[in-house]
């Protein structure tokens, strides 16, 4: 998942550091949140289904601070009453990492969406909506629970609503803007604080043949003139983190058209009440909730 304020691997050197460790399923959501601010990429895979054990892979553009990683794992272990896992640190070349990412990124069927990399040769099933996001692009390739739930929320909205002006706040790879463009063929503005994410989004828009619907731009939250000039929006998509979602609540309300809806994601289920309270204070109500593992996506309006 791409989160605002993170680095993007396209902007990094050809050498990476990989940290591996294992955790039980109960600690997955906590660990994802715990390492999102210090690593370039956080990925996890269920490697022991019988015992619900997940392997975590952290990617760093510079050699990480092992003491800090162990300190955070110690906190996670204490919270979940488990033994602190051992870490394995390895240096990788970019080509090795991207090759591994491609292998670990199988095509995903999420509702009508078929999300895949360029390395996938199989054809999507009839009636599906194909989205290509190549391995190594900015975060948001569909495998993360928050992105998955956002795609489910967009498909659900498409069954009863049409939107003419859409904002994707914290676009990352552009996957959600692309999905919205393929559902509604509407005017979309996709913005991010990270200029490389904006560049990657533009490239992915062309790959998916939706660049005629999507404009991109750099924006620190809702502050840019590009965002202000295009308001109000009848749909706002924001897959970032709980803290900025809460901070942005007043601006979201100001930028949302009367009768508009917003899809909020990037939060743990335990953070739902806090995020909802911030938006209810501005007259917005919960319409539907989507969950996957410990992650939660809220549709409000």
C-alpha cells in the first residue's frame, strides 16, 4: 500500500536491504502500521496456513537500524503477548528485488477487477476490468488489504452511483484513480505529496489507457491550487493513514460536493471510531464499511 509521506522505490539507489521476520496473524496489522514510516516497502505473506504464521518483508533503500527494528518488534511482541521474532538482514541489488517482487505479485481478482503486472500472461475472465500495475512501481498494487477494500468499495458504489468529478488524495501508484476511470469515465484528479508517485501514476494511466480522464499533480493534502480550483468533488478517495485522515477531515468536508461520498482507507479496524468521529463532527455519516484482515475501509457521506 502506498501511504503519503513514504519514499518511493523509483527514487532510490540500485542497492536495497531486505529484512525478514515471521509473526502470527494476530500481529499482522500492528506490524504493517509499525514499520510503514521507516521502510520503503512493507509486504507480508501467509507462509504457514495451518498455524496462521505470516512472513514479513521490509525493504530499505539504506542500511536499516537493526536496533530500531528490534525495538519495534519488542513492542509488538509485548502488545500481542508473543515471543519477539528474530530478523534476517540481507543486501539486495535492485534487479534481484524487482524480479522477486514480480514472482510474488500474482494476478488478483477483486470483484470485477483483475489486477496484474506486465509479467502476467493469462487473460482476465470475460467481463472483468483489467488494471496493470507493474512490479516496482509506487505502492498500491492491490495485494494490500486497504487497496483491496477500496476496490470493493468503488465497485459497490458503481452499482448505484455515477460520479462526474473525482479526487484521489494520496494516489500512490494510481490504481484507485485507474479503477474509478474505468468504472465511470469521469474527470479525475490524482494527487500525492511524493513527486515520483505522481510520475508513476501518469505512466500507469497511459499503460491502462485512461490518461484522457485523469490529471495528476503534487499536493500536500488539499493545499494545492490544483485541488482547490477543481473542487467540489462528488467522490473523494483517500487511502493514506488514520492520522492524516483525521487531520484532513475539515478539508475533505470543504472539498466534498453536497450529496457526495468519500472512500477512506489506510486505517486499522481499531482506528475506525477515531476516524469516524473526526468526520461525524463535520456532518458526515458512515454508509458502509469494508474490512480485510485487520484493515478497514469506510464509505462516508
